[in-house]
C-alpha cells in the first residue's frame, strides 16, 4: 500500500503551539510574495526556447548533483543510472533508472533534497503518494504525461512559480544569445550574472583559449595588464547591456585578496599566459583579480558575490568519467579576516558598493563574517549556501549571524540552483525557516511580532532586491 | 502612534510552559543577587568624581562600539553622528545625532544591543515607548532631565544597580588616583585590574615610552631582563595595594605562550627596546610574557585573564580618523592546545593559581577549552565574550562546554563593558539564559530542580567571587 | 535527608508534550533491541576469567578517565584518590577515596558521566538515593556486597545487559589468549579489533621492540618494506582467525594520508627502525600506513576505523606520575579534505570497503565529513565520539551531518568505552537522543513517524552490524 505524500501546511513550524502559531502568522505575510531569484544556475535556453522537459529521469535525476552524490555514496554507479560517461554513449532505459532511484529514495530521509523533491512532486505534478519502488511507474507516467502539456513548459512554470526575476550565470565570453531572445519575445524577467572565473583563474581548464577568445571579443590586448582590465570592463558592460546583469559572481578556492603594483600584476599575467605560473602565484593572481573586480564594481555599480571554499572535483576517477558538478565538490576550511583585508583596505568603506560574502565553512559565521559585515559598509552576508541551504543550515546561519550583523546586513535568500523545479520549494523552506527563527524571538519576548513581520518581508523580498540592485 | 516599550518579565524563558515555569522559578532565586562585575572597562573617574552624565547621545551613542559598528555598517558616518575625528573638532548637534540613531534603531532588531538599551531606557529612565524617529525627542528630553538629578549620578546608579563590586582595567603605569579617591570618600567597591599590554607587547603604539615610564615609576633597570621582571612585579604590587586589584588581564593577539632561557629573553628584550624586533620575535616575546605573568601570579596570587584572538583596528581609514575601539576589531581563528602548552607545563598543575581563558573563536569551546579546563587545575573558563555576550552566544557556550568542563570549571558571568548603564541589563540576560539552560536540563530530566537552583546561584554569584578571589 | 535517585523513564525526551510523545513511541521500538558494541576498550580478561569486580572505587573511580579528569581539574590529586604512581605503591583506603569522590559528585552536574554513573547505580545495583557525602558508605557497602554475588560477575552482566556482540581492541602483537579462552568455554560473543598503532607509528614508545616482536611472531623480515607489509597482513589474518576481528582501528594524531613509492617507503622504514626519523617523516610514514591499511582492507574485507585528532598525554607531570589515559588527552584542530585525498584517490570508489571516520573537531561535521561521506562509497561516519558522546554532542552530530550525509552513511552508535558498566547507559542515551532528533523531524513534518521508526531501528541495530560486517 502506498504512503500519502502531503506536504503539511505547517511544516517546519515549531511543535510548541504558541510559537508555531506565531510562525504561521508571520509566514502568511510572506508566503505569496513573488520570488526574487538573483543568484542561480538554471539554463537560459529553457526560457529562450521553451522546449518541454522530457521525463522524470532527465528532469530530476541526472542533473541534480545532490541526488547523484547520495546515490553514489551508497554504491550506485552513474552507469546504473543510465548516464553516459564523457565521450561515451548510453542508450539508457530511463524508466529503469527512475525505478532504481525510487528504490533508494529512503536514503534522502532527513535531507533537503527530499523536501525539495516532495514539494515539486506534490505541488507541480499533483502526485499524492510517496516515491518508492511500488510507485515509481506511477510517478514516471504522470510526470511524462504532464511535461508534454503546455502548462508544464518552462515559461509557463516560471509564471506559475510567481517568479518576478531570475538570474542565471554565464562565463565572461558568453554571447548571451538566450537572454537576448528572451527579452525579444517574452515578458519573463531572466537576467544574467557575470562570472569571469574562466578568465581570471589561471589554473582553470582552458584558460589560454578563454583569454584568446576574450581578446577577440573585445579587441583588447589581453597580454597587457591594462588591456586585460579593459577587456574585462568591456565584458561587464556587455553583460549589463545585453543580459541585464546587475551582479558578478566569483567562485574562487579561497577568499584571499591582494593589492599589487601594476608591475607585479603584469609579471603575473605574463606567467599566466605562458602557462608557467606556480600555484602560489596563481592564488596571488586570483586574489588581485578579486580586488580589481571590486574596483570595477565601484565604477559600474555591479554587486559582487564571493563564493569561496570548495575543493572542486575531489574525486579524480569520477571527474575523468563524468566531468564536473557530479557531487564530488567538498568544502574546505577558509578564513576571511586577513584574506579580505587588501580588498577592504581599498574599498571597504564604500557605501555605494555591495560585496556579498558566502561561505561553506560555518565556523566563520559568528567569528568572522558577522563581525565583518557588521562593520564594513560594503559588506553583506549571503544566505546559508549549498550544503547549508537546509533547515538546520539556515537556523545555524541566523543564530550565528543575527546577534552581530543584524538582519539588515544580510541579502535575504537566494537559491543558487540548477534545478528549476526546486526553486519554489527552496524559497518556501527559506521563508518558513526565517519565520521559525523570528517566531522564536517573538515567543521569547526578544522582538515584537509587528517588527518580526516587517523583518520577514524584508528577508523574503526587500533585502534581495536591495542587495542585487534590482 | 508610538509602540510600547515593556520588557516582558518572562523574556528569554522557554515558550514551552512547563520549561518556562522552571526557568522562572530558578530566576527568582538569582534575580536579586548583588552584581559582581570582576572584569570591565568603565571609567573610574565616573565614580571618583561623581559628575553627572550629560545626555543620551554622549551616554548611549558615542562611546558604544557595538552601536557605532552597526550604524557604520549601514553607511552612516561618524561625522553624521556628531563625532569629532582625531585632532579635529566638532560642534555637534547632539539631538540631531540622537534622532539619526533613533531612525535607525530598527537595525538592532535581534541583537543584544537592542536588549541592553531597551533595558536601560525602561528600568533606569522609566521610558515606556519604543525608540524610533517619532519618539527621539521624547527620549532625549527625558534622559537629559533625569541625568541632571542627583539619583542619576554614577555613585547613586552604582548603588541602585546593587553592585557589590566593580573592577575597572588600567594600564601598568597608571597611578590609580581615581581608585584612591574612591576608597577615601565612598563605600562603593571599585577595584582595578592590572593590564600590562602596553609594556609586554613590543608592537603596541608607544612601547618605548611606556617602558621608559615603567623604569621611572619603579626605579628598575627595565633594559635588563631581571630588572624588567622586577618592575612588573612592583607594579602588580602597586595595583594590589593602591587599587585593590585581584586580577591581571592580557589582550594578546593569540594564546601563544613560550618558555625561553634567560639569555633568549634578554636578547628579545634588547631588540624590543631598540625597535628592531621582528613580528615573529614579538609574538615570542608576548608568549614568554604570558608565562612570566603566570609565574608571578603563582607568587602574588593574582588571577590571570587571557583574552586572545582579536584583530584590532582592522579598518585603517577608520583608525586614522577616529582611533581605537570604534567597532572595527574582528575575531580571528586561534588555537589553545599547543599554544598554551609551555605555560601549562610550568604552572598547569598549580591548585593555587587561577587562569581564566576567554575566546572569540567558539570552535574551541568543545574541542579545546572545555577539555583543557576539565583537566588542568589552574584553568577556568571565562563566559561567552564580546560578540558572543548574547542569548545565542551564551547558549552555545553552555551547550558546548558544560558536558566536558561542568559548571564548576567556569567563572560565572562578567560583563566586560565600557557602558555603565548596560551592566544591570547584561547580568540580567546572563542570569536568565543560565536559567533557560538549566531549565532545559531539568525539563528533560538531566538535573534535579533543587540542584539546578544551586548551580544558578553559583553561576550568578559564587563562582565569580571564587575565580577572582574576592 | 538523602535525595532520590530515579532515572526518569522519559529522560531526554522533549518537554513539549506532542514531541515528547513521539520520542517515547519511537524509543519503545528500540529500547529492548540487543546491544551491538563494535568498538570499545573493555578488558577481555574480565570475560575470559569471569573474576568478580572488587568494589566501587576500583570499578567506578580509578579506571574512569572522565571521572579522574574532572576531579583533578578541581584540585583533587590522584594520591588523595588512593592511586599509586607509576613504579610506586599505595595502600589506599578505598572507602575513603570513594567518600572523597561522593563529596565532589556535584561537579558532574550536567555531564554525561553523571548520567552514565546514575544509570549504573540505579539499574545495576538498585540504589535509589543520590550519591553524596551522606550516602557514600551506603553506596560502598551495597556495591561491595552485590559484586560478590555471582549474578554481578562479568559474564552474567554481559547477558543481563543484552549484549549481542562486544568488540575489544588489542595491539598488533597481542596473542589473543583471552579471546581464545572465551570462545572455548562461553557463548558470549567477544571479538577483538586490530589496532596496529604500536607498529605503524615510529614515534610511539617502544616502537623498536614492537617491531622486533612483530618479526618474531610472523617470521617476516620487517626491515624490508615488503616483509613489513606481509607481517602486518599476517597479523590481520591472525586477528580474524583467532579473535574474530572484523575491523581495524587507527589512533593517529591526524587524518593525514600518503601515497609514496616503494623506494620512499623503504627509506622511511629504514629511518624509523634506526630511530633517526624526523617528526615530519614520521607523519609521512603514518600517513602511508593508513593507505596501506586501506589497501589491505580491500583484500581481507576488514572495516577500517580512523580516530584522529587527540593530543595524547598533554600534561607531562601527570604522565610521568601516572601514565596514559588519565584524562589529559586534549582534542586538536584537524582537517580531512586534503589529508584523506591520497587514500581516497586509491580506494575511495571501492564499494566493498568501509572506512569509518571519527572526529573530535566538530567543525568538520558539516564542512568536511558529511560531504565526504555523502559522496565516497567507501566512507561512513562514526558516531559522536569521546568528549562528544553526550546528549548535546549527539544532537550536534545529527544536526550537522544528517542533511548532507543522511542517516544511511552513518555507522550507528558505538560506545568506545573501557567502563563495562557504562555500556547499557551509553546505548540508552544514544537511542534516546536519536529518538529525540527523529521526533523533532516528525513533529515539524519533515519525516513521517513510520519512516522515523525504521530509521531508529537502523541506527540502534542495523547500521552498526552493516558497518562492521557482523
């Protein structure tokens, strides 16, 4: 007999009745606010072309590194899931892969993936039984049938999800054709974000080719430090004009920043282009580029996002077989106080600059990030990120940051997801958990309910719009 | 319409009725106990001269680095707040500055500053409306009027706050004239604390002048290692005799300690006096001095406080303009286990020595500090400190330390504040949060209520008296 | 008047009635499951010889480093407790030592030691008054009288505790005579664990003698890298065959691993045997040996346990007087992501290998350990360990690990104890706290109660059996 799938209307709210009631009242004020999604990694071609999604397996299983990670950790190979290795081919039985996933769905108990998936199954596809071996076919059939309907196409779902704005992320050399098409023939607001990792990190695969392309696109001499910076400024302008970008995003291994002389910069650039740059010099180069990007943001007003601390592609066997973003990125211990100082010495006191800091190393919340954001005008805290985009992760963020940084030095929520259908679920969790935290403050007489309501609306809507200058 | 300001009598207690009732019963046993404030930074001249405080702005706004920090982080300059830069002058409109603060009072939602300020506004000044733009004038007028009354002078407030003992902190060369005057003409107990940073940290501004003054005061040859130590012992004696000191305080960047030979010490001292000491050697010198201070404490019985891990004056622009203690000190990652070993090897097993450890890096609570204090006879844990002197910070301290160090290896609460009017509020929060933690243990049957009551009294009163040998 | 000692049947469950009721229902499903204790340090001679335990002091006080630690931290010397220093003698008054302990029993308020001891006093000895000065004699007499009865001998208690399997830990050269005797004349299942620290850590006391003994036992040339590895493989086989071992255990200072060439390995081995190995080389040697042990586990199927991060014998005075395991081991900051990479590059993707990771540095839970275990097939998380084997420690573990690693990448509970009588208490606490965590998920609608019940049974019984291949 199959089990019911009924996301409870009071999910996440405190079990204590009085506190839970406060949380519910606060949530009622934010539940229906439009979604602002200023940082994410959905594919703009979905909205440009509005092609239907195909089936449950290609929609929910193959692209979700959270899901792949957990299944892999329990000995399920990607081949068993019907995925083709790099350069290889697969003629997968998609239904069989889905069944294998369904059999192992119990692994996700207690994880946010379970919450997000159940939310999508229930609210998007109206499924009312839990995913397990017995219901796998039912799921596969229902999802396949619905995806073929026009109201399940990307643009229709975008409207149904009440998304006011969605930002994608593109590399510095991207032509932004999808964004231009979207702008021409649709009123959904999909903007890009400028992510220059490919041309500011000399250790990234394809750096030389990326630099060559950058030169070609901008007609700048990227071998000269000055020309290189001009090329980047030019692409930033392109992103603003052609893709509506209001922000940049920087996925550096560490938050290290530098403030070098032009001569030192040129020497590093020379080595980077020749491919003779050492690991320490590459770190210095990246650190200098964060400072340069901050300086450009002072000029062009773009909000800057720093997302450090992930050891990318930790598993070489998996990377060789299936490439990046398969669930093998592992957080690292990082520090911010000394690392950001060169950047902050230059721009920390600017009131017109917004630098949003994220972390995967939560030991920094109360120790470094809240004190920094609670002092420097340019700094704002991004939400609990990636592994910490979860009920417990969000509570740790609020508990550790609020007392020092307050609510108004934070950027509200962003979902940072590739999984389009999880966006409403993620914002739902974030809004609920913020109300849970606020309800606790109200119930313990630390904040008046009327103030808590104002804060809830700011966290869900006002603060992200402000932080990303939307 | 203005909002009511009514600190709730059950604030902070659990929303769950049964548990909240236990917390309330426990709190009733400690609420009215006298305040022991063995570590703080109020100005002894207040109590020596008993001059009235002037107005809300100079009392609550300008000297409070927590408040300045938050306003600054949101783009409000110190000039806007009527503060004069170093060497500059200001003819501030104090009422205008207060209004600007009031307009931004919402920024403090969820922070301990809000709690402390509301507590002082309500309990000291009997104000019953919330601070906001509309009530700013009312606040300014009421506070100004009351401060002019004799019962709002420092000595009267001291009595009204039920302070049994208050310790201030003075540099090693201080003449302690205020403390002598207090002793002569008042029965309030205000003692000093010996803080030798200025003559043990070769990297501090003015080190050479401080050393010259130390030599003059003590008639010792501070250029010889032996004479230097004698000079410090002499000042410690002076602080005990003239200022009633029972403790020393050490604000080193790290908890690093050393145990060098006399020859090595002399060599470092030579370099320190010549100004040729390197950063690494300065750290070594400071580390040696912590060990020397511990050895002197074994002789003279003074309790030793180690407060490491703050990156002072992180913002050079602000420091140039407005000097130290303006909210730009940021915590750093530190470690204790290897760093304290040289000191502990020498004095760790002494039962007659008390070394109180503080931290801004909470990752040390469960990992290093509770295990160290739960083993070494000389070690005691200071309370949640500075950024962590807050409801959540206190709960993290108790949750992370108690199971390994117990309650009796902790030093109870101390407020560490410059803000005299926040002292009752801070002790109120600490007592409430300890009762909240204890009530949780009782409600979950981990501790009997009668035992919890004993612990609550020890934490509020007995343990600080014991740790500071009062 | 003495106070009642009555462990409450609902201890630890949430005070909130609805949630507490869920916890109680879940606990009813696991309370009576047999105990699987796959990692511990009880003395196998107890079960081989079944000699009665002597008295309260030698049973509860002298061997318990948690208890010794706390008493020592409060200035009580081991001599006062009747303990003989190394090479010395003592004719202790055991009753007097017990009284001293009883007088200081209040120190353990809020600690797990208090919970474990009260549980044993109450459930094993049927004592119904709290331990304090007034009841010390009563305790001493009751315990002494009962220990002389046959149903309080080790084997009888083993059965009474409902232990299905108990693993002890022996050094690589141990002859396992006790285990052989147990197998011959008793049906209680007591197996050994292979702990080779004495022959893989060149910095351990007695390394040279251990290596000589290893050579003699195995008839291998341990001076050659190949012979050395063969000797270790041979001992692993012996442990499996003669002691029923299914697992190895590695107490390295750090989780560092290496992957060196045979030539490099031979050079390190040469230095290790000559006693000329440097500290850095010793770390390299240990790191290589972790990788070698993992490779052997791929061959022989033994589960591998890595327990890093303890600074052993931090107090040299105490170590000189009383030796190891007296409460002077202090946790250190460690990292896993880069440190384990050489090992994981070799064996991380093996589905037939189980490597169980433990930590004393909880900052790794959410940042490193849950992401690693949530990706690599070979990795599993051990439970909250040592200082963190406590109600709060367990909640931190679940809250920080579950959302990323799920429940099924964890190894359930193990008690890791030398204190035989604490085993039922520790499993009781673990099962209760797991139910508390699960009840919270159920009460906040994050998990259905029927699923939570399945998880509770897995955590208490299924997962340890699977992780240790029992």
